[in-house]
């Protein structure tokens, strides 16, 4: 019997052919893994007192934020958090005077 490339049923003939893609080390599908990992991350964030907030910003503003964050060596989220903290700490000082 000749080996046919399209005939993948006879596994012993194709044992030497490397499998394409990432190795399957987890019995769950990739979609299930992503869902579990996201749930775990949300729990971790919650335990640190963090809450997820989504914004819709104009592309130019996002680009400016990314450039500023890169200059400071921080993430865009950290930069936005710093800006908000400065804004609210500045407003509370002005109201107290």
C-alpha cells in the first residue's frame, strides 16, 4: 500500500509528520481557556480593588495617550489613571480653600 498524503487515517504512516499549531497541553478548547482566564483576571483585579471601565475615545486622543505613556515608560491605562488622580486631587484642594 502506497502512502498517500491525503490519507491521514493510517496514523502509523504519518507519525513522523509534525503537527501544525500549538501543542495541546490543556483538555479544554481555546475558547473555554480564554473564558476561564478572563474570569480569573477579573477576580484578581477585584481583589486588588480594581474595576473595569470602558471608554470610547477619538483616535487622535488615543494616539496622544499612547505616545505620552511610551515617553513615561508606563501603560496607557496607568497614564489615564494618573491623569484622573491628579484631576480629582486638584479639585478637592481647590474646594477646601
